[in-house]
C-alpha cells in the first residue's frame, strides 16, 4: 500500500504544494495534519501503526517527517529494517 503524509506546522500555512505532489503520486491513503513537528502527531502515529513490509511512505519533502537529522536517520533505519519504502517527491 502507498501511504502519503502531509503536514504544516502553522495554522496559516496551506497544503497546496503537498496536495499536488501526493495526488500526482497516486497514494492509496493520505494522512494530514496541522501540527508542529515537535508535538504529538496523531495522524503520523495512525499512519505509522498501519505500515507493513512492502508498503511505501510518500512525502512532499523529507522535513515533513521530523525536525532533526537524528530523528530522520532513526526513522529511515526502521523503514529499512521493516522493508518499508520511502519517497520524498521533491528530493528524489
């Protein structure tokens, strides 16, 4: 399954660029939220709990998943260990 995830951290930001990118990627299900990356992210947790081997996670930019390099490295390692693919649309 292909899961999309989009997030903005401020209430006045919009999701248009992320919407376009994920729509073009043809995700099976897209999760979105307006939360800071450092707070509890309910939608991310819901997506993460559904991931299975062979699934793909798609984001517009990798910074939508985390705020620090350490956080992103840890997540990418978990994805690799669980055979979950990852795609950042704008970063290849």
